[in-house]
C-alpha cells in the first residue's frame, strides 16, 4: 500500500507520521531533552551483581543504573546447557561492552545486552556471531536461501562476524550489499578504537537520530514521498540518503507551505484522538482502551451499530472492523507488554476463527514483534507486543494531579463526609475555639445547601462553631481543617 512519511521538526522535538490513504498508521516522537537510547553501545562499569535475581546493575552514565539479566549475556546464550550463573561470569567493578535493548520505562532503568548489533539499511551486523540470518518477514524459503547465498558470496573469506538480512534487502543488488557491509565495518572499527582508549562509563556508539532512522528503517518500495518541514533537517537527510540510500533521496521533499505540515494532514487531530480512552468505529461501535502498568485492556462494544440482518451478524461485523482499528491503535499509541482484547462474544466458531485470522493479518503490518494467542475460554484474545520505548501517552502526558492518575475524583458529597469525620477526630484531641473548613467551591456549596443540617448537628455535638472558606486553587478532593 502506497505511503507517505511526514516529518515535523522543531528545536525541541522531531515527530514522524507514516500515512496510508490519508490516514495516520504510525507515529514516532523524539525529544531533544530525552533522545532514545535503544541501540546505543556503552562501555559500562558493573555496580552490583545480584545472584538471587541472576542480574547485574551497570553504570553507563545515565541517571539510573542499567539492568543486565543473565539471559542477555552473549557468552551464556550461546552455551546451551552449559550456561553459567551470573556470579561466575561478572564481578563488581568490571568494565563491560553493552548495548541498550530497552529504553528506561517508568522507574525502571534501561535493559542491556552484551550481544552487540549495528543496523544498516539492508543488514544488521553481529560482530560476535558467524552465521547469516534472514528477516522472518521474508516468508519465501527460496528467497531466503537466495539472499543468504548472495550475501555469503559477497563476503571476503577473512571477514569476521555475522549478519541479519533485513526485509528491505529483497530487491537489493550486490553493490548495495557491498556498500552496507563497508559502512557497518567502518562503524564497528571506529567503536573498537574508541573503546580501547575509553574509561567507563562512556558512550561508544550512538544510534542515528529519528530523522535519519526514517531513511534507514522506514523507507521501502511502498514509500511514495517523504515530506520534511525543516530546511536544515532536509539537507542532513538528503546528504545521508545520497550516500546510503539513493532511492530515498529521490523521494525526499522540503515542505515549504504556509500551513503547518501536521495540520494539513490532520495529524494533530489524530494525536489527540490517540490519547483518548474511547475510539469510535465507523459503524457506530467503539473501543475502550485502558493502559495500566501491568497490561493494556481493549474492550469492543457495538454502541449505536444495530446492523441490517441479525444480532450475530452485527457482532461479527463490529469485531471485524475492530481488528483493523486495534492494530492501528497499538502502533499509534506504541502500546507494549501484555494486551488483552475483549471482543464481543460470538456464538459460532466460524466467526471467532475469521475474526482471529483478520486480526493477525492486520497485526502483520506492525514492525514490532507480536505474539497472538487464540480466544481463551473467557472469550478474550491475549497477546504481547514488544515494548522497547515509552507509550505515546507516557511521552506526552503525566498523571492528573487532581485524581493522581485514577481517572476519577471523589464526589463532593464524599469529601463533605470525610471533612465531618476529620472535625470529630480533631475535636477529640484538641480543645479549639473554632474549626474552619478550607475546601473547593463545590464542597462549600454542598455544605451550605444539602449538608447544612449535618454541619449544624456536628457543631452542636462538639459545642464549637464551624466556619467555611472557599479556596479557589483547591481541587475537589483537597481540604484542610484549621483549628482557631
């Protein structure tokens, strides 16, 4: 399917939207204050080795120590049954070459691996390996064998290291392979030379910024145009593309229109919708998406869709439409980890199989690794999506200071009753002359109207006057009881 890539650049952040048929299919945001570090290679220093967790904490120069699990140590992952415990491999104070495989998320530090991989346009270089792998997205066995044989023939006999052939290499010729190999060899030798004279912790290799990763990772045969609204970024991308991806250079354009690029293509509106819990379907149904720390739940509802034939057909069509929208929302919101999809219950196995097949087909367009299970006994589809960076909501939003992220606030009546109990507690401990309530306008209004009798009864009970004062800066749940 033909696609366009839009790149909006400001000094503070770079935003990339991938469009198909005028609809945003994927969204990436990178801020100058917190650039992504996945793919960066560091010389780290081991702070602690924890045998009980079979993990180590490593200082790589970030605010929080990074995390290395025994399963991500290259020597161990290649030893099979002879894998050693982490305390037999690492020790505190040791320096170690490591690569970030997962961004710091929430309170967790970055996750590391000692298996180094450096991505090019066509190939991923694995300096510690010796084999040649092929992207799983290339499904034809004959084509996989052909690509592997062509790359093997291109490599010099004395060449060290292995490769993974990326999907975009399907149409590459031998000179393209040679150019990518030379580029990756140069990066690896530069990294090794820097490491020899470096002291830990130190950054040895930094992944490309988002605008250049677009040229390396996003551009394919289906890409019709790449629009960039910054002249400086356009020039940098053009130089990179002319050197490493001439095909992309031909499709690169500098957008100079008066109207903001993301406004012209309605991307700003799509971002706002991607932050909402409710997603409307064209049929009249809707999704409710709830993101928690442990997992994400997606609930499908028929809403106002009544169908034309019968109830089973209405449910089936709603679920089919939901599969496409869910797959797109996962990409837009960058939702990862465990995901539970609660489709509307279907009575026939035929309908369930068709919905599951359509769902897997829609998810196959995702560049992130996904695993989907069938319908459970409760009618839920359980799946996982690899999480390597923060979700869109966590990048753009923070927990509400009023509800602390619950999504709900206590009613004014609930707060009134809490205040009444607080006054009783204070009256039993202190002999104040008067008690003054500081609260929001909604709470004070309720005390003056519906709860006025309860307040008068309490004043009589403690034999002290109770006064009230509106605090305009207080949220509905905030209050103070002042002893006068």
